[in-house]
């Protein structure tokens, strides 16, 4: 193992200081093992491998973190609760959010990035229209199965890989796609926060 240079040591100290400050000031963080683990992984990546591997760890780490947060918001509720538009006038539901992000994962990673010949999971806006047979348990299984397929590709992909599929082939790097997905997840995790709190008072990540 090579010895880390001064820049890496300085970066590690800065990351560690940021974690400590947030730990001291944010009571939610003290109870948030996924977020603390993520910060630790980033710091370790900088220490061992330098900036480039650490940046990859940041992107994949935050993607995994937001995926897990959205799923946790939908766990432990009944099908009736998962279907409830609990934050009017919005018509969003926890079940609809899970179905939506499953389709978004397939669209960006498999259809746009890899140009796989796989169909969309839903027609336009259909994921929000919940059929009687749709369950939150089934939706979560589909969600994690789709993510597992994508993660097998991400394990060996390069951040500079460009999209092979439409609508603009070659215009988007994997790096940009992941940043967009983090943004998409962050937005919908906020929606899920409000829905879950309105349903049963549960808060936190």
C-alpha cells in the first residue's frame, strides 16, 4: 500500500472535521448509520486511493444512500397507507414513488446509457395510476431487482462512459447520469418524507 501524500492527509483531515462538526451539531446524524458510513467510506477512499477513486465513491455512495432512504420511507406501511395521497393537494403516494423510481432507474441506466432493448415498465405517467393488484411489497421487490441489474454494470463501468441510447446518443457521461439520478432521488425522498410523516408520524432517514 502506498503512503498517502500531504494532499490526501489534508483532505482526510478536512473530511473528518466536517463529519465531526455535523455529528456534534446534528442529532439526526448521530442516529444515522448509513450517512456516517458513507462519510467514512469517502474519507477512506481519499486516504488510500486519491481524488479520482474518492469521487467515484462519492457518486456511487450518495446514489446508494438515496436509494435506501426512499425504500425505507415505504417500508412498514400497509398497502392502504402506501396508496394514500397523504399530503394534499399533492396526489403523490409512497407506492407511486417507488414505481416511478424503478422506471426511472431502468430508463436512464439501461435504456439511455446502455441502449438495452428493454421496455419501459409503465406507459406515460402510468406508474402513478395504481392498479388494484399493486402492492408495496411487490413494488419494493421490483425496485431492488432493477437496481441489482444496474449495479452489476456500474461495478465495472467508467465514469466517462457515454450513453449509447437515445434521445441524444453520446451526449451524457455516466458521471452526469449518476448526478442527475441523485438529484431525482433527493427530490422524491423529500416527497416521501412528507408522505410518511403524514401517514404515521415517522421521521428521519
